[in-house]
């Protein structure tokens, strides 16, 4: 993107808050990490304060505001977790901006749900199973994990622990005989 004319900068400054991060960086939603990086560097050069020292103070302020949005877009899109959270947000409620703390909170929630379950009942039985596994009570762990899976049949972590509990139960039975 070549240096922009003052009218182009003013026009962009007026609409920059109406653009999503992909539009700000001139990207398609399926852009790769390297495409995002290239787009960021190309776009940020045009609005960096050092590049625009010759402009009036009003235009410098507008360039600075655009530059901040370009950097914000890059910080969200370059990180796969933040990008997934942003894409989900765009699809769900159409909000165009995402604070990094929001992206982090979404990621933490997703990881917690993956580890401990999405439903209250799934979490409850998973906690019981965890306590059973710590005591090496494999039969109870298996029973509680099966219950957890009735509430969350697609939970891969529950399935993995269930297989482990069954294997440990079988090994314990073989050692007794």
C-alpha cells in the first residue's frame, strides 16, 4: 500500500471503527499466519508515526489512531487462540473489536470446559472420578466417568480417562490373580 493522500487518511480514520480486523489488514478470513504478518507489516508502515512526520498534527493523530487499530488487529489475528475467539465473537454477536483480556478469558473458559466438562453434571462426575483415580479406586473411577460421559458423550478427555481407568482396573485385577 503506497503512502496515502490526506483525504484517504481522513476517510479511513472515519470508518476504521466500523471495520473488522481482517478488513483493517486487507485479509481474507482464511489467511495464513505468514499472510497476516506480511499484511501487518505492509499496513503498519503506512500509518507509523515516523512515516507520517511531514503531515499536519491532525493527520498525525488520525494515523496514530489507525496505527493502534492495525496493531490491535495483528495482536489478535496472529495468535491462533485469540483468532478463534475473535472469529467466534464476530459470528455470534458481530462485535468488531476484542480486548486481549477478553480473548484470554474465552480461551481459559474453553480449556476449563475441555478439561473439566461443559455441563454441571459432567463436571460433577468428572471431579468424583478424579478423586477415585487419586485413590486408585479404578472401579469407581470407571463408573463416574461413564456417568460423566452420559452428559457429555463427545468429551474426548473423559473418554481417554475412562480407557485409562478400565486399563488400570484390568491390571489391578490381573495382579490379584
